[in-house]
C-alpha cells in the first residue's frame, strides 16, 4: 500500500516507509492533492486496457477510444476550465494519462492547454461563450505550424485580413506551403473548432501573427471554405493529423484573441501595447511554453511506467543459472540489472528536474521579465533533456523485456513510439536547445566568472558536493570552447559564427541540464530526514552524477579537475552504486505509486505472465480432460 495516496492521513516526514517518502520526493509534498485525482482516474474502467482482438485495434479504433476517454475525463472534472487554468493540474494530467494512452494525452493537451488555456488567457474581460468547449460539445484544436513553417512559426503565411464593411476577418491560405500542418482537425471524435495562427492584415499593414477562433467541422465534414485532408499515418500515433487550409473564410471581429499584443477596436483601428511583430506572436502563443512542461510530464510518466514494467518482468523471468545451478531471475545478471539501475537514477533525475522547472515557472509569473525569461529557458532545456532521456530509458527497458516488450498487449510499444512525438511537439528539441545555447553562450560571454577549482586531488568520488562541482566544470568547459570557436571567426556573418560555436554550445546545454538535475537531487536530499529513504536517494544521486562525470572524464582530467587516480577509480565507484541500487529496484519502482489496475493490464508485470498465452484447445488441456477420474487408465 502506498500511504501517500491510500491512507486516511498523509504520512508526515519520517513517519512512512522509505517508498512512501520517495513517492513524495517524486510527486511533490502535496502529492495527494496534485496527483490523487489523476491516479484514481486512470485506474477506473474507461481507462483500463480493453480486450482487443489478437491482431490489435486499428488506428481508427484507437482514436475512437481516445475520444471516448476524453469525454469520460471531462465528465469527471468539476469544471473543464480548472486544468486549463492550472499548469500543475495540466502537468499531472499528462504525467498519468500518457502511460495509459499517448493519443489521449495528445488530444487532451491540445484541448485543455493550447485551446481552452489560450481562450482563458486572452481578453479575460471580453464575453465569449465557452460552454460548448467546456462540455465537449465541440473539441478544441490548435493550428499554428504550416507545411513550410515549423520551428519558424512566426513566419506563418495564412492571412486574416480585416474587412471593415463586415467588421470581421477573412482567413485565407495563399499557397501549398501555408497549409496548416498536423493539427487534429478531422471530424473524428465530434465537431471541432480551432485557434488559427494567422498574419493579421489591417489597412494593408502586417501587424504580426495572432490567434483567431474558427469553427472547422460539424459532426461529419469540414465547414464551407475549410479544407481538411488526413495526413499519412504518423509513427505510433492514431491521432487524426491533417492538412488544413482556408478559402476566404469569414469570422467576426470577436474571433480575434487580443490583449496587450493588440486588438482591433470598434472603430476598426488596430492598437497594440507590444512593440514588434515577433513579440506579439510570442504573446499570442505563450501557452506553448506550458505545453513544453506537459511534454516533460508525459515523458516522465511514460519512463516511470516502462521502467516499473521492466523491473517486474526481470524479477519473474527465469533463465538458466548454469549446468548445476537452478534457474535464476534474469535481473540477477549485471548485464540486465546494471542498465535498469542506471535507468532508475535517470528517471528520478527526470522527475526531480520536472518538479524544479514547474516550481520555477510558477514563481516566475510574478517576477520581472528577466526572471521570467530565465524560467522559460529552463522549461525549454528541461523539455529537450527530459524527453531525450525518456527515449533512452524506454528503449533500454523495452530491450530488457526482449520479444515480450515488442508486443502491443504488454504496453511498451505505444510508449516507445509515443515519446518521439513529445520530442518534436511544442518545439523540436534541437531547435529549442539551440536557442537556449545561444542565450547561455551570450550570458557566459557577457558575465565571465573566475573558474573555481573542482576540489582537492584526493577528493572522494562519493562526495556529492565534489561531484556537483565537477558537473559545473563540465558546463564551463563546453561554453568556453564555444566562445573560443566563435572568436576565431570575428569577421564572419551570424550563421558562420553560430556554426562555429553551436557544436560545443549544444554540449554545454546538455551539461547545464545535467547540472540542474543534480541540483534538484540536492534539494530533495536536503528535504529528507535521515534514514533509509535518504540513503536510497543519495545512492541514486551519486550514480547519476558519476555516470555524467565518467562520460566527461577525459576533459576533466585534461583541465586538471580530476587526477589519473580518480579517473581510474570511476569504474569501481560506479559499480558499487550499481550494486546498491540494483538490490533495491523493486522498492524503488514501488515509489512510482502506479495503480495496481494499470499494471495488471500489462501481462508481463505478473509472475504468471505466460498465462496470457495459454491455449484452451491445446494438448496439455485436452489430454487432462480425456483422463478418467482418479487418474486410472
């Protein structure tokens, strides 16, 4: 039993078992309020794995199930506006829903965050009837990127031209490259409306990209002037991704989502308190940042679920122990438990960094612009790092489950392919890391700091403070290299200078993410009382840091931050931690607090997993049935 969720009163510090304390570490001090609803929801019947035929469901059947679950989710809410207005609720939704149904996480994230969230954020004083969207009589979607404009969405070419005679806007797609690319805009699931990012043209002047609320389909077809065509099937996703275009579609003036970035008044004049078209665009699509937090949450939840499955399967999949030895669980082998122990350290790091970013993002809302920009940059860095780490963890866990992990009924294949969508959604990882790299590189050049020594030559490789200083040095080394490479092309253009620096600068962003995750470990350790939970978390923190130090040991040795003896000792130090962590894998996986119902839906999580493949008509059953009573022949 996980008392964080199941007891009448929450466990206080030091009063519960280690797994409960670690659950609080992973999910936050208010885990019951923040996560309890979603954890209970995914254990209910609408979210249990259905009994599909042996050939599995078709993509359309999976999509229909995702929409049915979306309605069940919406019906369970006190108000659909609540998750839309609460980033923590949105993140928790994704953390629990994504492992159950990645397609549901996609359509729910679009509806509640990008669509409803944007409607609630803009023009709060403007009356707008949202009842159809709150009650899911119409599903909301978001149309931003175009065939020719993805990560450069500020350059979209769909136009919304103000027509003063009709006091509204005419939406138009001027050419093939301006078609909206990949929104879920078909009638599947029910009638849909969308927020369309379009270039606002008033009196012939381009005022930048704004969002407009546009009805797209009824229950069976696209509305007049709207053209919707399904894209080819996307890897691992049954979502109805489409190409969408507009042919002189008129919407009234109230369709424009305005605010400080601008609006068209009753007199037909455009006014804005925001200078620059790019800033207006960023203000219009600011919900994308919350979406990145949600992508991190999806990745964290999916990685935890996959690791829990792999740990369980490794414990009851028996293999030969040798000629004279009895069979042993496959997890007894270092080649099997070592990768899972390292994955456990990474999954805890992902979870802790996600919580750290969410806290920073909430705190920054009331802070000066510079602090808000720093918080947004951390969101971007975490989204890229967490989703990439999740892919590595999920693929590793799938491999540890062998052929069983390839079968859809064992729950992993959807998560293997689903994480690819998170890597690209809400900003491609490489693109957002490149932007963060440029910002961090500029900050390092503008405010150079004296480089401190990592520590004495005899520093202990199990000392987290020493390891933290080494992580800091790795980040400094990579940004110093980036600066040096950029300085070698002082007369080059912007592209040439960036190309010279981008390789090491992107390594610097990766190092920054590792350091932020290590700091999140430090904070979590400081909040725990002495005892078993703190010991377990300390082992994970050391293993996480040591693996990164080992990857960069050559650079640290060359820079004088590690000695040859310390480099030589990295393997033994790491192996000792692998042994310690691997011996606790079941207890650590228990701290994920995954509902029993969720795990029961995946056959390989049970010791009798082979029963899923039993054949009632096979000889071992028919022969027993033919035997006379009492076994007489």
